[in-house]
C-alpha cells in the first residue's frame, strides 16, 4: 500500500478511535507506531520508539510544564484563591454586578498562577457561585461568567496551552507566554465592560447590594493576596527582564508557591502528599499526550501526508485570512469534543506546516490559536468548561442554565478575537521588547 494512503487511513482511524472514547495518548501513540511500521518500516519505527519518549521527558526546556502545574496546585492548596475572591468581592460588590466583576478580576489573577482552564472554572464555581446565589444574582449569567472566565488560564501566562504549542512548533516559550499578557488583559477589560452594559440594560441580573463594607475590611482582605502578586512578579517579571528563561521561571514560581504553602499551612503535613500526587498525575497525562502526538506527527511527516495536506489547504485557503477563517471553524468544532491539550497535539502536525508555508508569524498565530481554544471550551453543546462548572455546581444548576449564561460571553470573546486578528501589534508588541529575547 502507498505510504501516503497509509497516512490518510491512520488519520481516519484516529478520528474513529477518539469518537469511540479511546484515550487520546493511546490512540495517537499506537496509530503513529502502526503507521510507521507499515509506511516506512521497522528500523525507523524502532529508532523513534527508542529515542522520542526519552527526548521529550529529558528536555530541560520542557521542564516548565510540570513546574507550572506544581505552582498552580500548590497555590490552590495554600488557600490564596479564596482570599483572592474575597478581596475582589469586598472592593467591587457595591457596584451593580459587583460579584460578576469580582469573578472576572479573581479569575484573571488566579490564571496567572494556574494554567488550566478547567481548574479555574471548578475553583471559582465552588468559591463564587454560592455567594452569587445567596445575593440573588442570575443563576444562568453567574454560571456563564464563571465558565467563560475560567478560559482565561489558556491565555494568561503561565499557560500550559502555550507551552505545548511552543514544544510542538519549536517556538520560544518565553516569547509566547509574554505575548499572552496584553490579549489576556484586553479580554478581562472587555468582559468588565460587557458585564456593566448587561446589568445596566437588565438590572434584574444583579440586585444592588446595600451591605456596607469598611475600608479596613477591604485593605485587610487585600493584604492576604500579596503572595499571588509576588508569584506573578517573580515569574513574568523574571522572564520579561531576561533574568531567567521560561523553564527556570517555572521552577522559581513552583519554589515560591511551595514557600507560601508552607507558611499558610504552618509547615509540612498531610496536605503535601496529595498535592504532589495531583501535580505528578496531571504532568504525566500531559507528557503522555505529547509523546503520543509527536509519534503521530513523525509518522505523518515520514509517509508524506503533511506535504499533501499543505498543498491541499493552501489551494483552498490561499491567503492568510482565508486560512485563519478555516482554522477558526475547525477549532470551534473540535472544542466540542476534545480538551485543549488534545486539540493542539492532534491538529498542529497538520496545521503548522501551512502556517510556515503562508509565512504567518508563528507567535501571532499561536496567540490567536489559544484565543480560539478559549472560545471552544465554552462553546455548546459540549465545551469542556461548561461541564466542569456543571459538575462543580451539582444540583444547583442545569445544563440549560450554563448554556444560556455563557452565550453573551462567547459574543465578547468573538470581539476580542476580531481585535487580535485585525491588530496583530496587540500580540507582538510586548514580546518584541523583551530583554534577552
């Protein structure tokens, strides 16, 4: 059988395996190995199997992944997330829709030490949703706000999604992470403006809160979130100033989070082993998906499928704008079925060679791609953040509530996406000014 035909059959088999619920890492890895065996022979296959997994886990640059995961898990265990929401709530609650604003601000700051959209959504559902119900806020809009702001973790560094993109495309992790800052802040600002407009047009969405809050309470609560500010300054400031690369920034952030967790928990104790187990489990799953995806990618390149795909796509989408429209539709569809990591690992072997062929800026494309992933995880019918919020809310919410509430935020996300596409400098300005880039 022709090697190219084997490659296309392998891609079709991958889609079938994913539809049947086969774990993504297993599906990609096994299909990649079988495709290599049939398409190019045993020698190259064994060479890839003996070198690629070790090369991935032994690469110093990839150490940023488990370090960022560990930093987020330690920060959550220390309890600073609850303090962050409490402080945002006390400062913003007197505004109409203040609790919505508090969720936006809190999720934005927590995203800077988290890196996972699902973790963000689940944490703020547990913390903020009961408060929003207690004060008579709209159930639907509350759930929609939490699900949508949870997606900030894909854009605001340290973003696991961006690190995976950098690994798959051989781009600078540091430049990508810094490039996400301005788009992340713009998204938060547009959310705040959009919420203000919504609650002004429909006051029933957010009753006015008359409970007085003293300045002393506000400052006392604000003082409790300084560890988050320190971690953000340590990680992002260190990378931007050129003090250390992204891999070392992850280690510095994890070390800082560990120190703060020790301080908050008053020393070592039973809290630490579960935290380390969670971080290790998450990291292992990500690396398994990466190894499986890279095996699949090597197979597709070796049998010639990638060259065929590049020619086919460039003939359909011969300009960067047409290509971006095609990619946008693809990711909005895939977000209904795959998590963010799997989406990138499955599609980048096909898509990124076209980006190179069309001479599109890979940093700009990466950030736009992350924005598409942000939108996809909140897009009905099965955006993953919707189900994360639904599971955390329990019997206090229905799927109809979540879908109804998230629709206005999808509209706001499309506004941000349009801005990023039309004004590329919003993405490229900050990384272009990095020291030691």
